[in-house]
C-alpha cells in the first residue's frame, strides 16, 4: 500500500477539478506571461534583418500591419476561449463545431507540430549556447544541452503545473530583460530618418515577407490548450490573449525601430540584435543579446512542453490512443504519461535530426489550426454567444470571417513540400482515428 501524501505535497482540494483530476492553479497574470513566452522566441532576434531583406523600407509598417492582422486570429481564440474551461484548445473547438473527425485531425496535427517544435528548439538552444560556449556546437556538449534541457523541462512539467507555470513566467521575465535593454538604451542612438523611412515594399518578396511576419506572432494558439489547469479560463484566457498581442506588437515595433535606426546594412546581418547592440553598447551589450536569444529559445520550449502534452491528453481522453495517455498523476495532478511520451518522441527526433522532416508540417498544420478555430467560431457563436460570461466581438461574425479568409489565403501560398507533408500527416491521422477505443 502506498504511503499517504503529506500536506506539503498534496494539492489543495479546493482547486482540484473533479471532472479531470487536474489542479486549477494557474492565475490570470501567469497565463499572460505564458502566452507572451510562447510568441516571443528566437524569431525576434532574427526578424529585423529578415524583414529588412524581404520588404525593404516598408519593414517597420509591415511589422505593425502583421500585428493588426494576427489580432483578428487572437480575437477568435479569445472568444472561443470564453466558452470553455476544458483542456484541448483548437481541438476542442473544432470537435464541438464540426464533429469528432475534424476535431481529431486538428488536434493530431497540432500535437505533431508541438513534438517537432520541441525537437527543433532543443537543437536551436544548443546552437545559441555555442555562441558563448563553443563545446555546445557538436559532440558531448551538443548532446548535454539538447538532452539536459528537454529532461529538465519534462521533469518540471511532470511535477506540477504550478512549477511549469512559474518556470515559464520566470523565463519570460528573463528573456524580456535583454530586449528591454535593447529598446530603452538603443532609442537614444536611433537615426530616426532611417528608422521610420517609408517606401513601397519589395513586391517580389511580399508573400514570403507576409508569411514570415505572421508566423513571428504565432504561438498564442497554444495558450487555451491547458485551460483545464487555469483558475478561471473563461475570463482569463481572453484577457491574457488580448494583453499579449498588445505587448508583443509594441515590443516588435520598438525592436524593429532600434535595429533599423542603429545598424547600417541591417538586411545582411546574421545576428541583427547583437550587432545593433554592439554599435551602442559594445561587446557586453552584444553578449547580453546573445544570451537573451538562448533564454528565449529555452522559454519557448518550456511552453511547448507545457501545452503540447495537453493536446495529447485531450485526444486520449476522447479515446484516441492508449488510455494511459489520459491518466492524471495521483500525486502531481498532471497528465504525466502524455508529458513523458511527448518528451520521449521529441528527444528521439532531436537526437536523430528527424524533426527536419516534421518541420515541413509546421506552417500548414498551424494554418489548419487557425482555419479550424475561425471556422468553428462561426458555429460556436450561435451556440454559446448568449452566455453571460462569453466575450462579444465587435461586428459579430465579421472578425472570424476575416480571420478565416486570412488563414485560407496564407494556406494557398504554402509550398508543395509543405502540402505533401500535411497530406501524409492527415492520412496517418485518419488511420489512428479509425482505431478509436471502444466505449469512448
């Protein structure tokens, strides 16, 4: 017989959800921090140069327009999030609106993307660390960073959602410090004639630039996946998402201004923020931004290991895959098996390099998630829009319709390899769907 849990380890019964056995422990501002953590990753350290190369003098205004466009999608998730307090996010919305098969495919592809992201981020972390610890570039140093970081994040997420949320918030604060230094100090050195220069975008690169910018704001869609462990998800998820998109857009704009205004030849820089920081803060400032890039990657992977397993848990709870994946640990109150399986697959992909093939899925799978949620909202608005606590969007159906058209337009520009990879994943998902456990 197992020993009874001590008071130090037993979760507070008042916050245990009786329907799932999970602990509702994550507060409103922790959700805000987690949503920012998911969006601001390593991309911000490369974005200024990439946008300058693709869009030329229109870069700054393109960053603003992309933020406004993504706000349409964020508002869709905010409204959908106000209808539910269960885990699953996009999977839950699509399943409720269009039935189990469509819902499963959305959830399946989203989870696959999270696994590939965890593997890719682990490798990206090793590369970032190698800039100030060369041994991390290959061999035992590389393996130590990849394996060590994934195992540490896995342990944190198994032990409890409180620990995972606190870790995510600590990492987002740590990752914001270098960026705020870059913005606040850099503003004093900006050449404003160059920073806010206006001009027509480079039309040949317009589509590629639009995709780059829109995906730079991506990641917010994962926030509702852990709604079953949020204290008041129907109110807090919409608040967190709207707060996040405002903060992220302001940060992205400010970073672009400083980079454009302090670094001549921005478009040709491989490390634009570190190079720009060196112009006004010397080698120490450049090192701070280099370390900041590594922390950003670790923070993004922390969120991936928090939210990714919740998709797998939600799928298993509905009968897809072994029942063990839907079990909640009796002591830690987390979907521990789902966390371990997600981590094991991510680690295998990271160590073998196989995540590169799955990475082809990321763009189309993410767009499938956006399409599924915005389309679902057109159905869910009629069903749940009258609830007292439901978020009401201005214009009614206009925002989800605009978000759906935006997502479809982006999907139409996807490359052939991406579409083939997505088609294979959908077919594999259909086979798994047919194997649903009886009685579920």
